[in-house]
């Protein structure tokens, strides 16, 4: 859904007149689930781009303040909740702004440092009390479940790409990822640990944003970035505290996403990384 800046300005003017004179501008990089705008220097507007993502607004409002109290790093926190109007059909939010640039290898001099910071953040997140938290399911696209939920999609893609990919090897890697299950109690997951949701300042992780598909369950989905972003050295740092089964499931999450988006060059590179690692 395209959301013009004029719509964002009108929403603020109508519903939060105390902030109507603050400048509004698009953020440099937007995600898929929401259109985000700067509101002054200390806040952002977050507007779901589709009905499927509206439930994230209420979930974040309920749980992010609780998570923020238990985390050392800053995370996005809602400051106010907005309602639909004649030009925009969904509930939306105003959130605190966290300073930093989204993670980009070109701007990071030492990926090992970032990998260690992120691993530390995830460990801390996983130690937070999960009582009453939303369990993995359709609401968060099954993040926190086993990657086996997407087995049919993987099989279909491999069938269609049998002339381009070493299917037998990929099937073996995929099978390893779905053979095990998380044996511990459910833990908190972010659900979308990607470069665009990690903020970096002076080579250090400075904040984590966009918890829209958070929940509790198996944390392996939060480690897929080991293959989609980190190099060989930093991947080892990032995964250093995980058992082999969890690593296998994390690899499965990365493989699934790369296969279903195989038309993108970066997805082809992820698959090559996974294959080369096992060759």
C-alpha cells in the first residue's frame, strides 16, 4: 500500500495536534510491513502497509515497554496509538526514535564486533520472562516454530529450480534443518533480525527496531542472519553459543527465505554461501 506523506501529516494533525507543527519526512529505508516517517527529531510514525500487519501495532504497544525494561540496548517503544481516518484504514503508532544507521557491511569495519553485540542482545532477550506472551503462529508468520512449516514451499521451489541448483545437496541441508525441534521452554524472539532492523553507531549495535512479528518459541529464526549478512568469521562468532541442532534450524530459515526469493541476486548469494559451507 502506497502511503503518501500528506496522509501521514493529516493523521498527526487530526489526532495529535500537539505534534502537528513537527516536521515529517520519510525514513531513508523502509521495510515491507510498514511505511515509516520521521516525526520531529525524537519520534517516528509507523503505518502498516497492509491489513495483515495491523495486529502488530497492538502487540507492540502491549509488550515493547515490558521488553525495553529488561534490555540494555534501546528498542523501539510506542508513545501513542493512532486510529484510521477517511484516507488511511488502519490503526498506527507513534514511536520513539533511536539514533543510528541501519547495518551495512560497507559501513562496518569489524563484523565480528557486531556479531558479538547481536548475539549478546538475543541472549538477553531470550532470558526475559515469557509468561503470557504471544506464542508463535499465523500472527507472526510462524517465527518461533520449526522451519518445517514451510516444507511444502521449499519442495515446490526445488522442483522448479532442479535445472539450476544442486537439489540433492540442498535437500540434505533442508532435511537436517527440520529433523530436530526446540526442546526447551519457549523464549522471546524478535522474529525479523535483518540488517534493516539493526541500528549501528561507531561500529557497535546501538538499537533494535521493528518487533512486529515478535513472539515466543524456538529462537533459531533469529539467527538466519548468520548466512544472509555475516562472513565466515563473524558467522562463527554469532553462532558460538548455539547447539548444532539450533544452528541447523537457523540455516533452514535462511535457506527457505533465499529459495522463495530466488529471483533476487542476494538470495542466490545466500544459497551459494550455504552450499559452499557444506561442500
